[in-house]
């Protein structure tokens, strides 16, 4: 099964974004065979916790995503398709986890975390309204 479990956050730009989801790779290059086109750019990047698809040079998308860490990320509007948001439900860790990840020590020039930040489990959240 294809899953985000076991993938890492491969780039951290403090006070801006954390990037992860490169299925099959720890380098930030997805080896996922699914290549898609973004469906729309209707959601504006005006809220911290918004999850958006990372684009390849040709404009296609794969498994990679970024989570914005500030409310204003207008630089991403019309360029990156948003498709989700970090939940603040009890027990999820929500934005507290995102903020902790955004503060890890990184290696220049790619802003890769010095120590791996791994997604250890994931799934579909049922029942959120």
C-alpha cells in the first residue's frame, strides 16, 4: 500500500513552510508513479495549516505537499493547489506539531532537517465536519 507513513519532512523553511510526502524517497524527490495535474487554485493561502501540493518543474504534482506555517502565504496563490488543512481536534497535536517541525535545525542550502522528521502513522480521519 502507498502511504505517507515512513516518509519525512525533507525541507523546513522556518516561519514559512514545511515540506514532506516524498513517497519512496527521503531526498524530496518522489518516486510515486502517480503524476497528476492540479485541479484548481480556488483556495487562497490565507491560513496557517493549509496543506498544498508541491509542483514539479513541468507543473504536474505527485505525492509531495507543504504545510504553510503563517496566515499570509499569498506567494502560493495561483501557483499551488491547496487541498487540506491541519486539524486542531483534541488529540491530534495540530499546529503545535507543525510549529515544532518548523523550528528544527536544518542544513544549508536545501534546508533539510539535520535529524530526520518522520511521519510514523497516517490515515483517513472519519467523522470530521
